[in-house]
């Protein structure tokens, strides 16, 4: 089979398509999926540099999510069959014509959802639903601040926050990105390239602050956002797309009576696969009903994988990029 693979940990530019990779075989409790589309996410960039939490040895294929058709099932599989349209999440490996995945990591794709949307949905929306529902217990009417709001997980947080009844404040680096966020449910916006983040939060909330911060960015924005958090607010640590892991003054947590809450969706998915699968099924129901609208910036062939990751690395993507074999 063909697969996009990392042969050296030097970043996206080193990706290449190999034509002679062995086909995967389904073991007990596993299925093989013929990949029709694969989503591109920020962890894929980190994988190409050996900087992610999981560090596979080259050669390997990045890619944490895909959609396609089940072509083989292993022993003991009871909920899936050959021919099923499905989507799945993986630690890595989705940038290939075929993948093997555990049964519980695979969810059936409703007929109303195409493969490209299926491949662009699970990782970002499942991460975000776990964050907002399980970790923050977001309530209707609360104020939710989303940093990096036009990116993959950011726009998922905007949409899910709005669906869950929150007053969503989107923060991003350009007015064009903020318009995109308003089209997906944000009620207020902050351009943190031209506005002071903390002061703007206070102005938008009457000085009270936001109840929940969704932070996939890190860096210098984190402390400013924490300072804009309300009494007993929740600050969700989702990732560090800026490349800088912030050092937080813990006196702020004491003074605000707030919580800093870690969101490690990958570990949650491995520790509680049944609950994660239930989340995935709910997300796809909402997509099929039109309540969530995953945004695809562009669809590119496997041969353009390096370009896709380069665009994402340069923050030139609104929503998601998708690769197709």
C-alpha cells in the first residue's frame, strides 16, 4: 500500500510517500479500514519532530484520525462488519491507504456524512467535548473564552460551546479568523494581536471574567487569560500550539478560587474507550443533524502532505485540512 511516512525527525518537510508499505492485518479485536480520507492535526507536526507525548521510531506514518470502509475484521469483533462506513482515531498511522484499529476506537459513520467530514471531525470535536463536558462541566449561560479559536480544536470549542448554551468569546490573531468564528457561533471576539487580552475580557464581561478558558495555545496568552478568569472559573489546558509551555503564578489560582484542569484526551480515550466511543457517536449525531458544522479549509492528496503540515505549522488554516489517498 501507499503511505505518507516520516523517515527522519526533522519536521513536515521530510515527509514522503512510500509505495511499498506492507498492508496491515487485523488481529483479535481489530479491524482493517480502507482509508478514504485522513484529518490533519497539530500533533502530526509534533510527531514529525519527535516532540509529541508518544514518540514512534521512524519510519512511521503520522495521522490521528481517518474515515473509510472496513475491509477486514479480526476475531472477537462484534459491533463492526466488512463494508461498514466508519471513522476512527489512532495514536498515529492514518496517513496510509489502510490502517488497523481496535474495535472500540472505531465508530460507524452516518450515511449523511461524507468521508472527508468524517475524517475531519473526531479528534478535534472529541477532544473538545471531553474538555467542556467531562473536565469543565460547562453549563448553559456560562461565558467560555476560546484561544486559538479559528484552528481545528478552537473552532470545535466555539461550536460545541454554543451548542451547549455558553456565551462564546472567540480569541484569534486576525479579524478574518474572528469573522470565521462568528460564523460558527461566537458571540464576541478578541483580536489578541491588536487588543490587550485581559483588558478586553474584562470589558466584555463587565469586570466579572470568564467562567471557562479553553487554551490550546499556551505561551504568553495563558497568564493573561487566567487573569481574566472569574471567581471559581476553570482553565482548561488543552495544548501548546505556540511552542511555549507557560509558567503560571499559582497565587492567581488561590486569589480566584479557580481550577487549572488538564485535558489529555488521548489518555482518556485509552483509559475509557467505551465512554470515548459514546462521545464520538453523539458528535456524529449532531453533525448529521446539522447542529455541528466541521469546517474543512482544503482537501489535498497524499503527495501534498508536507505542504498540508507546513500550512498548519504556519497558522494559515481555518478549521481543518484533510488528506486523501
